């Protein structure tokens, strides 16, 4: 453990003053660049003592997840000034090559996991970073910073509770500058002392003077010692001030002159300067530090203005991992398993072969999952690797993102696909972006298992098909296994892949049996499977609907109509070659069938691609659920959801028409 007296010396000495000056000067120069920087910049002026004090209390290797007002944290964690300002100015030589800009920059190699411009979203991600430290026994801690306004976010609540339950080595610092963007926190929080909320999670909460780096360092040192001892998280409310506007174009019309003056009177820089003078540091030394800082920033600005803008030809790089050359899997056996067992065996195999795999979610541990899919895995691999979580989808997904950034391969379950919507931020705004923003230096190899579809009695909140929405997001992979064989092979492929992947299972298939070929290694993701070949019409589908497509083809065969059936399996990556071959084999007559509603369904994307690249005998026909919420009544469900009969009818009409 770092000696507290050393920590305090580092936090209150000339070096601390110099770092705080550099943070302030960095942001003042960024603001002055004006037209040279596109978009918004959010500044931490007045809050410099918090990152500087915190860094003094921590070890090399400790991590930080910051807010979009995180320039000071980046600098305190060692991000070089030219690359930092270069990123704020969106230049090629910025730390992220201009892909992140001011509010989203990251440098994980230096422990700066990054800023986050989604309020409160960093809390679950920081949990995951701490979860990885705990799982690998690295001794690291993670600091997560949020503003006072984030204390009212659902993700914050979920993340605080998740960290408390798992006793994670994480320190939550609330930089309370009294303003939730343009609204005073007093107008949006009944309890003025935000640290008091910590008691509700069973963790310590302290309120400190965030304008004094010594006080910050002492509080963080105590919290870090507690975290490293396995005693879990601490919440530190650091009371501070906001000396600059919410963002660079904010006129602050909502602030009174008295409020601004009060903030200026609490400025931590002149306060530390006066303290250093009182302790015997000479005026000459401090003046030299100030002059050197001014010269340094002038030099940095000149370097940044000379940096090139990003090369447009690189704009599509690093969206996905570069496909790796994988030897073809070797068959090790053949089994007849129900779909659920195939999933279970895939998880079992990957847990056994990859120590970096964790499996968690609601009820997946002791109970074995609501559908029994994960049964006995906690018994066989232990509660540290297979565990239950609170009912907190944001915490589940966000922690998976953070743990994956740190090298783990979390497999998490979201019980119903409908429940993804309460936490979609962690997939859409977090997991999908990190490879791209970091220019490939970090990946997020998470797997999200979920299930969807209509079953008798399922209501509108337990029946939605979400694959089109997920496949719309660049950076995410989406797979939908329709048979036990695919449930096994596709899940293993997803776990082995380096991109965030959603595997959407079908609860209506869990008890369906089929032959499964077990293998010595995972296959690569991607690849459709042609189930039947016929020259009259092609039926393209995926998930459970692919099985109905095959039944439709069987009934058509009895009428003398030969249908090609293509099971896409993966919607991203999409097997365009297999689609084109199926269309050609069927003479340009195509039916696309899915359970999702017609409008905005993924079938529209398939139809558009076919129309753009293939010669058609007739327009593509789409079969799907009409645009209506799903009723619970099986009678009403049957009136809406496509069946083998409706698919066959569509194919028959298409063939007879021409």
C-alpha cells in the first residue's frame, strides 16, 4: 500500500500545482482555438484538484473511467499533451486519430479507459474493469468519475449495487460542481448530501472538499486500501466548482453573477499556490512553473495546428476485428441433444478451455437459468466464474464491456430480448464503438445470450423480435441459431470471436432435438446454410422461422414445386454470396420470411440487397408479422405470426405468377 504521507506530499507539492496548471491551460487553449475545433467541448475548469489528488493516491496500473468532462483525468493518467489536444482538435495524431474528439477520448494502454459522453454509463463499465481486476487477482483498483447529475441515472444505481454485491475494487468519485449541465443539482435531488445514498447500497460514502488535492488524496488512498483488501467499493462525493461553461458555446445565461463569483472564490489553483508559498516554496519557483506551462502549451498548440486531419480513406477501418485464420474444426463426436443442451455444452466447453470466460446474468448460476440452459455450470466451474447478478440489465451489459476491455471474455445472459431495451446503451453506444474509437487497440469480446419469439401466452413485452435493430448497429455481430447443431457451433464461434456478439436463441426450440457435431475448436463466425435446393423459388429465413421455411418447402414439394431453403444463421456478418447463389438457383423468385413485424424488419435489408445485385423474375416477397403488438391469446397470435402454411402460400403465389 502506498504510504499516505507520500501520497499527501505528491498531492500538495509543486508537481501537483504544475499538473493542475497544465490541465487549466490545456482547456483554455482548446477554448481559444474556436473555429479550429468542430463540435462541443466540455471543460473541467475548477475541478483540477480531483484527478491530481486521486492520481497521487493510486498506483501505476490502476484504471480510471471518466465523464465527458475528463481532460484532467486523461492528463493526470499520463496521456501526452500533444496527443490529448490533438484528439480534442480531431487531428490524425490525436490519441484516437480524431475518432473520439473531446468527449469520448480513451487511452487504455495508459490505464485511461476513457471518457464517456453518456451520463452515468461509465459506472457499469468501471464495475467490469474492477471485475477483471478481481478475477485476475491483479491488485488493481478502478476509479469511476461521474458528475452530480449522474446520481439520478438508472445505470448509476445498478452499477453501485452491482459493485457492492460483488465487493468490487472500485472507487466512485462524484465530482459535484452543483450543476447538472444547466440545472442546479438542488432542483433535481431531494438529499443535498449525495454521499448519503451510499448507505443504501451498504458501502461507505464520504463528502470531501474537492478543491483541495491533499484532502482528495487522503480519501482516495483510504478507499483504495479498502478496495485492495477485498472490502469493496467506496463512494466519494467531492464538492467542487465549475469555472467554465457547460460546453464551449454555452452562454451560461442561467447562472447568476453571484454564483459565478462564489465559484471563482473557491478556485483550487490560487488556493494551492497560496498554500505552497506559506509552506516555503518561493515565488520564483512558482513563477517559473507558470512560465514553463505557458511556453509548453504554446508549443503544444503549434504542434497540434500542424497535425494533419484524418485521412478520409481510413474512415471504415477498425469497425470489426480482422478475420483470423482458423484451422477447420475437427469432429470429436456426434450427439443427439435438445437445443438447450447444445447451448449448455458449448458453454461448458468454452469455460473449460478458456480461463478468461465468465458466465453471468439473472438466475444463470445456482438456479441454472429460467429455462434451465445453464444448469450445473456453477456447480462445475464455481461461483467466481458462473454467477447470479441483480436484476440489472445495464449493470450486466456494462460490466461485460469493462471486463472485456481488460482482456476477459464475458458471456452474459439477458433473460428476454425485450429486456435489452432497458440497457441498450451499453451495446449501441459502448460495446459497438470501442474497437473503432481505439483504432483497433482494444476489442470488446463479449457474448450476449438472449432469446426471443412468440410462444402461447407470451404478451407484448415478452414476444418482440429485435434482430433488425441490433444488426443495424455497426460494430455488433448478430447470430440466430435455428437448430441444436447451430446452437452449439455458433455460440462457440461467438465466444472465440473478438467482436461483441449477440446470440439470439428461440425458447420455442429449447426442447427440440437434433444431431450435434462436437469439435475440437470453435469455427469462425459467419456463413449461411442451404437446407434444400430447388429451382422454382428460394425461401430465405433465419432463427426459428427457418424451420418453418423448411416445412413449407416440404409441402410445396408434394405439389411439384421445388424450393431452395437458405438459413442465414448470421445476420452480421451476412453471407451475401450464399444469398446470391440461392436466388440464382431458384430462377430469381424469392420469399424472405421472418417472425418480426414487416415494417423495418431485416427482410427489407435482404430484399434490397437482392434487388441491387441479382436478376429477379419478380419482386421479392416478404412474409412477416403484421405491424401490431403481440397479444397473449394463442388464438390472436395465430392470426398474426407466419406459419409454414403462410410461407408456402406466398411461395406458391410467386411461382404461379410467373
